[in-house]
């Protein structure tokens, strides 16, 4: 718990550093066995990449460093509650613990859409602000059946 | 609508191509003004990157090609309903329309966690399978206040 606070303060420091370096006000780091594996601040505008949130960047970097897509024994520290995109990435990565300081309401007050997206995600696809259209009669290959039949595949 | 079907069939074709090339059974493309800007299949295992879903990869590629983090006039075609991570990325990118074929239930049957993550996302952070811990007394800098005070910033 003492270390949690130290690493979380570091995440906030990275966020402040992001503001100075033309990034966004979000910072994150990934720690494994009490060792920092990756650090990043939000770089969406800086790199023209809408997915370049601090959490996505540290997950990608930690996966690269550890050469695995499964970060089971890692903890993610983030200055702010992860948005739905980053939450999804956390689940896919297998990270088991996340510690954060500010939340989606704080982010909303600062002009970010985290809370709006959390609201949208629970709606039926057809009722969202973005048009989600499912075409079931497209006649394409049944790719999941092909996947099922594939031998020696690595699942996750 | 006719073009929607053509591009969606291409997304499924890319997914099938992914299976052949050691990727996952998901394909996506981004189209702007009837021109394909980016195509990708799921490369999570192939590249050791848990964020390398087809939709994330095409959003990153299209942003690179178009040199902007805002893909307002683009449509995303995906063989499967985007997972919460990719849905979040779609909102952040500003894409206004998404067309897909299979859904989260089909993905679940093929062994993927999309539906589980959709369920988790609506829960209170403290009630999820992954431990989400908020520390409010960490004493760090108020980075959102610093952000508010910043002049000439690019918001999104």
C-alpha cells in the first residue's frame, strides 16, 4: 500500500510532465516485482494517434519489453481512472490490479469524454451517438468456424 | 448500403487472411470518400501486443496516413462487433459510422472475452474481476487544474 502511493504519485508526476511536453494531462506506469517496466503520458495530439492514451502506451511498451501479450503479474498505476478503451486493454492484457487517483468525473470537468463513453457503451449498438450497423446477410466466410478448426493456435 | 456490404465482405476476407498468416480471426478497414485508407487483421499474438486488435490497428494507421487524430469523415468496417477497447477508440477517433458482421456472442463462442468485458465495464470499479483501487489522499499535483490553466492547448 505504501508502494502503491509512491507509484501513483509517479503516475501523477508523469501526467504533469506530459502537460509540459505538449502531451495530455494523463500519466501511467506499469510495475512488476517492484520494478518499473514502462512509463508514458497521453500523446494523442502529439503523435496524431487517438489510441495513444497513457495506459495503452504503457501496456504496449511493457508487452514489448517483456515479450509477451500477457501481463498477469503487472500492476498499472494511472493518474486517472482508465477510460473504456484503456479498461478494455487492461482486461485483454491480463493485468490484475489497477491503482488510480482522479476519476471519470474529474476528467469530464477537464473536457475529456470518458464519462460520455462509459454511458454509451452500455447502450444497444443501434441507440448510440455513433451509428453501429450490423449486417448479418453479407454472405462472408464463417471466420470463427475456420478459427475453431485451426490446430495449434495460441488463444488468449 | 451496397458499398457497405462490399467493404464488410472485405473486412471478413481480411479476417480469413489473418488466420492464414498467424493472426487472429478479426479483420477491419477504414474507408473515407469511398477510398480504403487502412486495413488490418488482429495481430495480438503475432506482435506480442494485447492492444493490436484489427480496429485499433486501422485507426492508428488511418490517423498516420491522414495525419490527424480526428477521423470524422471515416467509416470503419469490422468483421466482428468492436470490443469495449475498440469501441472506446472509435469514440476517441471521432468516427461516425461502424458496420460489422458477427457480434460479441459469436466472439464468445470462438473463445474471446468481448462479452465478459462488456459485462465488467458497467460494474462499479470495486466490484470487477480486476482490482480497481482509487487513492484520493495521495497528495499529488492537481494535473487537471494545470491543464485548465494551459493556454493554446488542442482539446479533443
